[in-house]
């Protein structure tokens, strides 16, 4: 199963922040409602953060994957770089996490 198509957007409704598909209004993805424990400003900031992360995810993942491909062909020894200090494993783990692996 795939997720709701992006881009997602925010629709404030009463005291809630509705996250919905921009391509299909009224197709609610999530409701951010902090009840009394959260201010309206914090609810809005959380909804904006979720939407920003979702809408940037595919593009950022693609760029990271492409950069890993570029880095694989660079001769770091020739560049006098400290190859062991480059955190390839961390980068690969972050990409795998973003891919849901």
C-alpha cells in the first residue's frame, strides 16, 4: 500500500490542524490536536513540521542516494582526505531508515 499523494497541506479547522492531500482536498491524512496540553501555536508548528518533512522526503532521499553514488567514485586517497573519518555507514543507515528498510 502507498501513502496519500503529496503534496500535503494544512487546513485549520476550529482548534485543530487538519493535514490533507493537496491534490485531493478533504482527504484527511491526520489531525493535529494537542488538546489542552498544547498551545495553538505549537499545534500549528507541529503540523507545519509534519507537512514540510513529508513534502521534502522524496526529493531529499533522491539527492542523498545520488550523492552516495557520486561519493563511491571519488578517490579520497588522491584528494588526501581521511577516508576513515567519512561516516559512510551513518549516511547509508539514514538513507535506509528513510526508505523504510
